[in-house]
C-alpha cells in the first residue's frame, strides 16, 4: 500500500511495490491516514515541515482501480467520491508538498500529482496522462477544477483534457505542469527530498501556508469540499498574525 517515513523535517510518503498503485478504497484510505499522521506529527513539532510523495516501480499511480469497478458505474462513482477527500487533504495540508513522479501518472494518479505544490519528474520513463477522453468517461467536476487551477496555460489544458495528450517530462516542463526534470527515478526522488528539505528549512507557519494555498485555488478547494473562510474569519485570521 504505502508507508510514511519521517526524515528530519521531511515526511516521505511512498506508494510501495512494483504494481500500478491503483487508487482503490484500501490505498486511498492508507494514503489519507499517512497524510493525517504527517500533519499531526508536524503540528506537534512546530513550524517547518514538508511532504514528498513518491511511487516505487514503473508507476507513480495509474489512476482509479477500474479493475475493481469493472463495468459498474456505481463502483466507479464510489472511487471518484473516495478520492475527493484525499485531494482535499493535500490541498489543505499545512506544509509544502512535492510529488516525485518517478513513473506513469494517469487519470486519478495525474490528479494526485497535481494536488501537490510541486512536481518533479524523471525524464527516462513515464507520462502524465488524463485518459478519460480516450476511454469514454466524463471528467468529475473536481478533476476539472483541479486541472484548471494547476494547468494555467489554455492550450496545455486543452491538449491534456480534450486530446488526451501524454506528456513526457520535458513536455510537462515546457507546459508548466512539471517544475523540474531529472534523469532517473532515483535522482528524481533524491532531488525531491533535497527540495523538500529546503522548503521545510524556511519554517513557515503551517496554517498561514495552507491558507495562502487555498486562497490561490479557491475553485479547486471548493470542488473538493474545503469550506472557505468567510470575510470576517479571514480578517480575524489575518489580524491574529500581525
């Protein structure tokens, strides 16, 4: 499933094994538990933390567990609904997040990577691929909201969503979807950890960091069920930090 390891101020969340890391109920639940554990540990330790998510093997994540869903739209809908709070967990997490995309990230797996603040990707293998148009499935509204928030170039968003374009690392970087490209999986994971250490060393206030992130992506946050602060709550929160 997945493991969570704390290395200093950095939490490393690893999707373990050589499989496709399909997002079924068990893996989604395991990921949510790991993210919650990282959040709790960081809150106890005080300011300064970061999360890195990495996948073992050929896949970062190949999306929802459509093998379990089979031809059942009801089962597929269950998985779509189950993934939504994990996206919320990441978008509201009180620390910077880095996805080390060391293999293919498709559909829900691509969404999982997009819910991180930064994406580092290996150059020698793997694609980012939103497959729904090719397999004849509509995109869930919260997928669309996150895609629009994180892929800001209109042509890039069109090609990813309406053409089902498979992005290699270099193309992803050109489109602004990927932040940095490295030669291999090992180098990508190592550099993601180094970058996360640099972010954690800034010792940002986690609540402030999360609040700013959520204010940057209001539509995406609303779509995954994050309750937006009212103007009065925002004013009080701002005043409390002065």
